[in-house]
C-alpha cells in the first residue's frame, strides 16, 4: 500500500546458533562463543566472506576474537536446509527473518555491537496526510506511535507468520495492532 514499513540499511546481519549449541553451551551473546568457537562450524552466504565491506567475516572474527573450527560459505537458497540437516552450528542470518524461528535458531545478542542495529521505520509520502485528513484525522500521530514498536524479535515473528505460516498480511497486521493497543 501507500504506507509500508521500510528496512533502513536493508537487513541487519545477526548471528544465529542451533538448538544443539544452545543445549551444549547455553550462549546468550556472541562473546559467549569465544571459548568454544574451536568446536563450532560457521556458515554464511558467500558474500559475507568477500573482502569488500566492513560487515564481513574477517572483521567480524577479529573484532570478537573468534576462532571457528571451520568457516564455509553456504548458498542462500540452501542455508536453512543445511542448518536443519546439521551442517552448521553458527550461521549468519538476517535479524528479522521468520525462517530463524522455523530452523530452531537462537539469535545471539551482539554484545560488543559489531553489526549496526536494525530500525524499522515507517515512511509516508507528504501528501498522504492531506489526502486522508478527513477519513483518518489522527494518521500522523498513529504512525508516530508505531515507529517505536518494530524490534528484531517482533519483525521475525511477523515475517514468520506471513512467509512461513502463510497467513494473510492483513490478519497479521490487524493482530499486531490489537496486541499493541493501537
């Protein structure tokens, strides 16, 4: 529609770990992996391993001091299949991807703040408020209320319901507004 939630900065990378890793090592944040990285297999899309750009493998492992047993690229289309088949222990994911939930991944807190934060922000064309002044007099204020709401966890949940569970966007949006008291 005319008003949508936009991903500023595109997607935010995050580090996900499998349920096995959670059960064995109980990490809550990325730095918890430092002492056990030598036991773990790391995977990411091939472009995460390219040298261009700061949000990449070498800067990441150097920044945190992680020394993984092995680190290999995975095709983006096969990523979740590979995880479900147990090919990786630690994987680069998008913080807001609903598939993280389906694959049983836990996103670890980026406690040293290597990756930029994700902020979902609502953008509307200037003329929207004039055009809907009569039908939706409080539109601008309502949008401002929404702007504080979109965390990574919430976006994962909402995208999961649409992309994985196959629910209608309208249903998911309506439920969210009801739960938020909006």
